C-alpha cells in the first residue's frame, strides 16, 4: 500500500532524485578538481620542471576536461549504487508499472526503435546544420570522444550512464509521479527533468524527446529493462558508428538515411505497440 502524501510532498519526492543526480556529478567533478589541484600544487612546490610556472587550479581544470570520461565513470558508479537501492524501495510500493516481462522479440523491437531514432536525429541535425548554433554541444561531444578509447566510452556512455539514468528518471521519478498523476503527465514531467539535467540546450531538447519515448516504452512493457535496453542501444550505436566512420574516413549519408531510419524507428514502435497491446487483462500498458 502506497503511503499518503500531500501534493507538496509528492512534488518534492519526484524532484529531489533529479537534483541528487546533478549533485552527485558535481561532487564527483569537484573532488576530482580538488585532488588534481593538490597533486599539481605538490609537484610545483617540489620544483617539478615539467610543469614550469603552471597554475595548479588551471592545470587541474584542464585535466578534468581531458579526462571527463573517468569523472563520469566515478559519478556513474556512485549513482548506480544510490539509485539501485532507491529503485528497489520504489518498486515494492509502486507495483502497477513493474509487473511485465520482456522477451527477445521485445528487446529487438526496442533496440531497433532507438537505433533508428538515434541515426534519424543525427541525420536531421547534420542536414539542418543545427550543431553550428550550439558549439557547446559539439565541444562536449568532442571531449567525451577524446577522453578515452572506444571500450571506455561504450562502458561509461553506452552502458553505465543509461542504466543510472533509467533507474533515476523512469524507475524512480516516473513511478512516483504516476502514483498521483495521469501517466502521460508522469512521462512528460520525468522527460522534462531528464532533458534539464543535461545542462545543454540542444542535448536537453532531444533528450526530452527521447525521454518521452523511453517513458512510453516503460509504460507499454511495464518492465524497466525495456527502456534500459533502448537507452543503451541509443547511446551505443552513436559511439560504435562514430568510431567506425572515423576509421574508414566515411561521412554519414545524412539525407539518404532520414527516410529509412524514420521507417525503422516507426515500424519498431508500431510492432512494440501491437506486441504489448494485450500485455495483461487489465490493459494497463495504455496511457491514462
């Protein structure tokens, strides 16, 4: 039985996990900055000639940016533990959206849907040249690619980050919102928060859209593994193809890819809708 909360308490219970998500990342970055600043200060004090007259704080900031994947790895591991236990507690009292099973066919549909969606977004952004208006997004993506090899990128951005974000935004926040609001509101608000935490206008916009679809998948399947798999597919295909095209010195055929990628994403979404239409006798996969 779900405990009774006031409207203010409901809002806070949905909001604070998102604030904690950003807080953990900031703390991890701050700790890395402090540790590196102390390290460089010691080197400068010992007269390490390789550093010259470098400012330890500046050197620390540059080192954090150059190793942003490692900082993200640390914050993701901390967040994973934090949100896993929060999700376990949430699942015990919010059972309505957590009783579905997911099979191989659903995994393939969800994966195809989000692979198609990712490549469709890349194609549209390339054709419209929208990235030129958001240089901070390009710089962030470049720092992610430069901060480690493909294995580390796939581990952190492709797997760990999606698991943590789904535990937080679909597993905890969406469930808590759905306990007292219509499900479409729960999906919309959790997706908006998901976009906001990226702290980047362009990434926040498409993250909100992706969040809505991840929320829809969660409600249709009633199994958190479904949006986790979709999120992993969305992030990983970008990393994998990015490295492949870079090695092969190819460019993404953006204009030619728009229609087939839209068809792939749309077809998989329709198939998933049909597949989950009679997920149980209560038909609680529908938006209400």
